[in-house]
C-alpha cells in the first residue's frame, strides 16, 4: 500500500510505502508503554512483597529436598509429636516426621500443579472466549449455554467426577482444574472481545479480507491481553486453594508425599490434643502463598487500569 498526497497543482503523488515505518513506530510505542508499566509495578510495595514471598516458595519447590533439614518421609516414632524446639524447628507429626521438612518439600507439588492448570485453563478459556465474542449469534448462544451448564455445577463435584474416573494424580489435577477454569476465563474474555468487536480497526481488517482466525488472534487478542493477564493471576490464587482442598479431602496428592493440604487433613485431629504445630505451619504456607499471589494480582490490575 502506498500513501499519496496532493502536489501544488492538485495531482496526487505517491510518497512511497509507509507501512513498515508505521509498524515500527507502533511497536516502539508499545514497548515504551510496557516499560513504563513495569517500572510502575516495581515501585509498588505490595507487588514487591508478594513477589518476594512467591520467589521464596518457588525456591523451596525447586530446592526443597536440598534445604530441608531432614528427610520428609523418614519416620521416627520415638520423636513423635515433638513440639517446636532446636532439633525440630516446626516440631514433628504423629509419625515423627519433621514438619519443617515436609512444609518446604510440600511446596513442590502445589507450585507444579497450579501454574500448569491455570495456563491450561487460560489457553482454552481464551480461545473459547474469542470465538464466542467474535462470532456471536448461534455460536455464542450454544457455547454460552454449555459454559452456563458447567458453571452451574459445583467445582468440587466436577473435580470428584474427573478424579474418580481418571484416578488421583498430578496430571489429573492439572486437567481437572484447567477444565474448571476454562468457562470462567472464557466468560471474561468474551466480555472483553464484545467491547472490541465493532471498533474501526476490526472493520478495516475485515475489509482487507483477513480471515477470522487472523483477526481473533492477531488483532483482538493483543488488545484484550491485559484482561487475560489479570484473570490468569486471579485464577492462580483460586488454583492454590483448589489443590489444597482436594488434597485435604483425599482426592489430591496422595500420602506419604509431602503436601500441605494432605498434611492438614492427616493432622488436624491433633489440635484437640494440643498438637497445633502439625497443622498450623502448613496452613500458614497456604495462606502466605495465596496472599502473595493476591498482592501481585492487585498490583497488576491497578497498573493496567491506570
């Protein structure tokens, strides 16, 4: 495509192609905006606090076995139910296993399952939401009814059905949580696409003959990415609770593998006997990780909406 301008005599004269220059200018502007937002994000104390906590747990997930003071699976009945002390900073459980070691190593499963499950749900939900919002009509109606049908069922019931059919495993948890999050994310993406669908840049893309797939993923997707990013971080926090809840109910990571939810389920009856440390530290680990993700989510949302 060539740009034209009028010469002094009124004739139209080509100036040459400006498309590449315009593309470079737009890309440079987008890069500057991204850098500005990143700097604003780094200036927020809530983001920094959340990031530090999250990095700590990621480090534990990667190197938990190396930094744990004891073998989290090693039983020592002579040291059972030992309160926090010098030998065992977080005490021991009814089987004499070191609680601190189990908390540190237990971060691994939850930080493997939750990001992968959330990524799966985000990819499927984004694709579904783009299709629903862009095509509308019968496609939106049919897909919307399916989404509503899934959302009408309690998430725990859906999880139970999947886990009973497929068996409890890390892969099953990833699939289950990804499936549960798909309609939730699709609904958010659909709403964002509806605000973009009738804008001029999409009308121009249609006039140029671009196919729907190119328009959805090349034109609309970059413009709704902020909403998707916020939705991803929100669902990540919910995924942590979901994994912990399923493990607590016996449908998640199976004993004796260290897991926060499973350890709370195995030891919470000890609260009545005064063995508070056996559940407190695992519960605090879950709470700190969820809080960190929520702090990061709030900071990202505030920066993107500024």
